[in-house]
């Protein structure tokens, strides 16, 4: 029951972030570029919920995003599942308490997501490769994602530890109770 409520809360968070991304951040762009809050969401779901939660929710959220925004369904699902799985892997190797580590994880996740999306879209849509505009967009999005991560990290950390306690707790009955 507790797991179901957390998943419903995460889906509600996705809808809230979708509202922010599509309505609020249109007015607050840097050079016409918005932050990608879904990368931050999936990174933290992977970090605090593990790969077992990050990958399925990445696929679900990615399919919903593709359905709402994109012309090709499945591209965002693949990349967000990758970010969710990456968060689960990074959780085992790095501390979630260090802001610098979280910033580096956000930078890496944004780079992986955007390069993957650019490569897949270039292959599928057979468009030309333009490196300079891509690097400009990627740089601004990284800066924007870092700023958002720093601002909301305390809230995410508190909610994340609650998710971690629920999904990663060892429910082992010992031999002697």
C-alpha cells in the first residue's frame, strides 16, 4: 500500500513538473532554452528508489512525454529509463549527501540524455548534424538544470530518503526474529 502511494505521488509530481515545464518555464528561458526537469526527476528517482523503480518509471514517464510532446513514441522513454537506471548505479558508488556530487550527477545525466536524444533523433529523422548550436543548447540547459537542482535539492532529499526507506529497506526475517 505504501509503495502504491509513493508511485501515485511520483506520477503526481510528474504531472506537476509537466505543468511547470510547459507553462511556467516558457516565461523563464535563457536564450530560448528551458531546463529539463524530467532529467532531474528521473535522476533522483533512480538515486533514491534504485534501478527497480527508476527504469520502469523512466519508461512510463518517457512514454507519457512522448505522447504529449513528441512525434515519435519511445525515444524519451529509452533515455529517461537510462537516466533512472544510471541513478540506481550511481547510488551505490557515490554519496547523495554531497551537493557537489549531485551537481556532477546532474551534469552527467543532462549530457547523456541530450546526446542520446540528439543522436536518436538524427538517425530516425535523418537530419543534419549541427554541433555548435547543440553545444550551446546543451551548455545552457546544464547551467539551468544545475541552478534548479541546487534550489530544490533539500526538498528532494527529504522526499528521497522517504522513498529510499520504503523501496530499499531490507525486509528480511532473520532466523531468530
